[in-house]
C-alpha cells in the first residue's frame, strides 16, 4: 500500500475499507488486507501505442509502486501533492499487470484526443479524468462507483445510508451510486448535476469537514 494512502489512513484513524486507485482497489485498514483489486495486462500493442505518444508524461501503477520513463514537471507536482515517489527505473512492462496508468499533459484537448484513440483501439480499457491534466486508464468496468457497489454488496450494512463526496468527473459514478451523493462548491458542473445537493464551501475551504461537523452537531441536538 502506497505511503500517501497509509499516512492519510493513520492520520484520520480510518478503520473502514478505503477505495483507492480510482476504484481499482479497496484496502481494509483494520485487517491490512486488499479486499478487491482490478488490473489489466499491458500488452505489446498497448505499450506500443503509449510509446508513440510524444512529449507526454506517463505513470504506471503496478505492484504497489509507480514507475515512469522520465519524470517531468507534472509528475513532480503529482509526487509533491500525493507525498509519494515515482520511480524512473521501470521494470519489464510488456504483458505485466497494471492497476492503472496516468497520462499527464497540460493540454486537455490533446488528452481528450488520446482518450478517444484509446477508447477506439482498446474498448475494454476504462478512461477517466482525475484532474484536467491527468487522463487515467483503468481495468474493465472499473470506477469508484463499482467499487462502492462491491462494498455495499459484501461488507456494508444495508440498513445504513451511504454518503459520498466528490469534486471531479471521476467522482460521478461514486456520487451516483450512494444514497446521498454530495458535491463541493467548486465541483465540476456535470458532477453537481448528478449530486443530491451541493455544499456551500469548496474543498479548499474544508467543505467536507464542515459538513460532517454540522451533521454530528445535528445528531447531538436531536
């Protein structure tokens, strides 16, 4: 499990299962076990397609580590934000199984064109944007929403409601699958449209913490 995730779990003392890798993996902090994992084979064909992309930064997530051919500015920003290390020494990738791949570039139109190419050539691969600069390639039928469905069917109490929060396009399946799906104020417009309601604060203003504190206060006063 990547250090950035375990650090976050430890700080908040989380005991419930945690959805990671954009829905490709679920980790249980209490038992230290992976409850659910999706991956796909990096075939020669996919590797060749990615190798043809010029001036693009690519990260490969495999075996609980992240690898790249060359560490550019976007990957350095990613490292700082996520508090993890991306290794430049890539192992043999052909026919290895990866949890996900991130293609990074500041030109979103270019990333959209790459997404369309990937969807046309490899329809079994799921694609989503976690940020405008990050296009993610994921295993078949992988999303945060599908991971939540797995948890609801196998681990969660059906008598309890599930609340989720989101801010970007990759959160749409998660928010849609929840009993109550909430968007922060600065969320993507498409996410707001499918949400139960929108908070009055942005994620930079601790919108989720503010909502949970008010929710707890409401319970105490009830």
